[in-house]
C-alpha cells in the first residue's frame, strides 16, 4: 500500500515543482521599491536575494552535478556511469523545456554550447593530445568521449541565460558585436592551435581586457540597480567553474595526466582558461534576440 501511495503521489510532485519554480521566478522578477529597507538590513536582504537568484539560475548546474557526484562509479542497473549521466542530463533538459523554465531559443543556444564543448573534448582527449581522459567504459562514447561531457559546457550557458533573466542584467559599454565575435573565435581557436603554434592565451586575454575595459554589468538583486566591471564577473564565474572541476576530478569523472596515480588540485592556470570560455559563452548568449535589447553598444 505504501508503494502504491508513493507511485500515485509522484505525478502530483512532478507537476507541483515547476509551478513552484515559476511562482518563485515571478516573485524574483518583481522590482517594486522597498523603501523600508535601509543600512545593514538592506544589505542583508539584497545579499540573500542575490544568493537565491544565483541558486535558481544554477538549477540545471545543480541537478546535473548532483547526478555527477551521486551516481556510483560502477554505474547502476547495468548501465555505466557515463551512460547514466547522459540519460539524466537529457531528462533534466527535457523537463526544463516541458516545465517552461527555458525557452526554445535558449534551448537552441544550450545545444550549441553542447556541440562546441563536445568538439573541444574530442580534440583534447585524442591520441596525439591527451590533455585529459575519460577512463571508464560507456556505450555513449564517440571518439573516446562520453556524450554527457557536452552538458558540462551547456551547464555554463544555462547558468548565464537564467541569471541574465532573473537578475535583470544589462550591459553598458559593450564592444561592437563583430569585435566581440572575432575575440570569441580567437579564444576558441587557441584551445586547439596552442598545441601546434604556441599558446597565445595571454595575448588574447590582453585584447579582451582592452575590449571590455569600460564594460559594466548592471544587475538588480532586489529593487535597486547594482553594477560591477564585466571582466570581474567573467573571472568570478571562471573561478567557480574551476572549483567545480576540482570536485569532478576528485570524484574521478575525468582525469588530467597528473591525476592518474593520485588526485591533485587542478592547475590554477585552468582558471584563466575557464574565464576565457565564459567570455565565449557570454558572446553567444549576447546574440539572443531578447537579450540584445539589454546591451548598450557605444556608437
């Protein structure tokens, strides 16, 4: 009887969660003045709202990486860990679309992030490069790379898209789109070419610094606009991805060559790589129709 009751209750829970999240989103998008908040109280309330909105923006990230850490290394129900993670990631993405927590245009952008990330993974794990490896067996591996890996890059795109909406993000003094696009292409190309013609990461970083030096991100945690340098935002997001990478390698999801014998902290230089990848992700998101209207490009 207990099992039957739980089975009947499950569809109710599945329907209730999206409604709750949509109600939460509606609440987050109300920016009416809160004149009663002053001083320390305002700081605390704004900080809590900012944290809550960031957590909500990380919905796909949180669900996906919970699965990464929860699925046993040996797999489950006869499926390997990598195959299970692929099925879970697809299910999460399908659920977010069904629940209208993500638009079709946003879904297309996230698919693009998946393809871009997967292509990079195939190159980096190839026989002549071997920057890292996925040592476990999986039916869903293509050219030695499990298909779920692309969702790690899609997770970054999902976060940027959701945070943009929930925090009412606007950009001031964004560089011309064609310049930002060329810069993003250079970032992506360098991930491949530095194995053959030298690493120009820091030259590209210097160009990026010049392009975005005046750019500021304006966001609204509660009812008032706050701002910070856009470059600082890129660095902070890159840092948290680097932390997540350390946790993932600790759990053996993938390994760098220096982690084969025993786990070691991911080289700090990866922080810069992730920050540059965030810039590339940001450039793609900035070209979505409903987001372009929130970006100011000086004449």
